[in-house]
């Protein structure tokens, strides 16, 4: 098992979620999100709009997670 750290930005902070999850080796971001949505269904409504980063890099949902990755979940940014 690997520990993956999670951080939430903007409106996602208000929804909340765990600060980390334990996942098996070889798990992708999509599989992590599926596990997260099962634990916190309120986050699922953001699924189609999430921006995802691992560390300082934007990643796709096919990105394979590594031990101690920091995954950042962000809603789309709107300006005015």
C-alpha cells in the first residue's frame, strides 16, 4: 500500500475530503478519484471539471501514482 496526500482548492475545500488515502501500487489518478468519490460523494459533481496536479505538474487521469505523491484537486478558475 502507498499513502497519497490530497489537497483541495477553492470551492472543493468547502466540500472537504480526506487529507490522504492508502492505495495499491500501480493505481492511476482515475482509480484514486473513484475511491475518493465513494468516500465523499459530494465531490463527484465536480468530476467533469477537475484540474489535477501531482506535485507541481498537471497530470491526466491515466497518471500512475507514486508513494507520497501530493495530488491537488482544483475546480476550473473563473475570473471577472
